[in-house]
């Protein structure tokens, strides 16, 4: 058993989920930058191999395993997270203005399901503060900018928020993710409907194309879409000519949870991530890949706790994968374990 699972995880799980998150952030910021530890960390977590390298939407990834949005919303730990061996790191969701998000408590663990429930509500310090940090980063890891709208911005004016974030981040990230699929901002998912989504993506794509060096634009979708809605997504991606899809965000479906339903109900609203999301996110990836004729790259995220989980996403049609909840439950050694498993898989 790893040091994380035997010592650190039991300690962290005695704290509330959000307290543990902040404690981990603080500890990582301090310890990862101690000169003596940098070499140790590289030995412990560093693992790269030429067979892991991937070129997707024109970007060269040293490996296909990324950190999903939501963990480092404000770009505070990019250099430290890069030491854990991620092939890319997605920051955000960022909004034009800072916002506190929903009242606490708003993040909960379901250990029996190895899942999380969150209703964070796009809490972040605003895109301009994130840019200040991005200017100071030293690692060369690829960065994705996940962008959204402020809660107070009505949907009919949502495009202006996404454009502000695009303009602010453009020189400092390698790709963009348009997030319209969080269940924790009122009415945000309405933007996933066919016409509003097509209009929003067209506006973002047009602005991006006007830049000297356009960046790949991806769309992050919910796992709760019907086949008909997924067909719409395929059509929209092709029509707007954006570069790819991230499948999937958290789910509002709780039927697969083993935790006592009354206990889950008492926690209130929020999106579910973790192991229970794995099957559905893979189904969505497979549907998009097969029904589009593999027309665009897909980043697979949801329920990746092992190399085998990552392989299932790749076999379903994903080009890259991202982890979040798996790291909370399995620890920072997860990335190395996944990459070793992928190396064996690629070199069969």
C-alpha cells in the first residue's frame, strides 16, 4: 500500500472535503518547492516513454494523461502538478469576474462509491488573476483554459463572458474548453441546447480565428445527454469546426450510487464524479466516436482509477484522458501507474 493510502488519505478524509483540498494545496505548494524534494518527486512520480507521446489537435503531448479542470481552478499549482507527470493540465473553470461560488459545504465524499458530489458553482478568483500566475510559471507542461460565464450573467449575454476569457487567456494557454455542462450554475446547461450552443461556439471560434495564433477550441459536455442530443453535438462540432470534445462533466444521475439514498439526498444538489461515472462517460465517448466516424478528437474523463480504466476510454475512441476523483482516492502515484499500463498496452 502506498504512503498516500496508508497515512495521508486517512488523515485527509477526517477533514471535510473542501478543507482537505485546501490543506493539500498548501502542503503541495510548500513541500514540492523544497530543493531536496524536487529530485525525490521526479524519481517517485516521473515516468515518460516515447510510446506515450501523442499529437492531438496540432499539439504535442508528452503523454496522454491530464489533470481535469476543477482541481487547480486558479492556476496556483501548475508547476507543482507538472512534477507529478501530467501530460497536460486544465485550469478553470474561469470566469471574467471573481466569484465565491455556492455556499459551503458544497463538496462531499462518498467513500463507499469512491465518488464525489460537488456544487462548487464556478468558484474562482477571476481570469485576470489566473493570467498573472500563468505569466510566472516555469514548467513547459501544456495548459488548457476551461472557460465559463459568471452566475450573474444572463444566458443571452453569455458569449461576452466566454469571449472575455478567451481574449485574456489566449497568449497563456495551449487550448480552450467551452464549459456549458456544469450542473452547478443555474440555467448553464440550457446553453447545451442545439441553437444556443451552435451560436456560442460560432462566436468563440470566430474570435479565436482572428488571433495571430488560433488555439484549439473544445467543448465539454454532460454525461446526461440523450442519443439525440449527442447527435446534435456531433452536428454542431462539424458545423462550427471546433477541434474536439471533452466527455464528460459530472452527472446529475444518482441511480448507480451504493451509498444510502437518504444520506445522498441529505447532501443536497450537485454533480457526481468518480467511479460511478466511468461506464456512462465511456458510453458517451464510444457513441460520439462511432457516430461521427471519428471526425474529431475526444478527451475522455470520468471514473479513471487505473490504467485499465484509461485503456477503456482510449479503446472507446478517446485520444487523451484526464483524472480528478481518481487522484483523490488513489493518490498522486496514479498517473505513473496509468502511464506504465499504457506503455505496456501500446507496446503489445
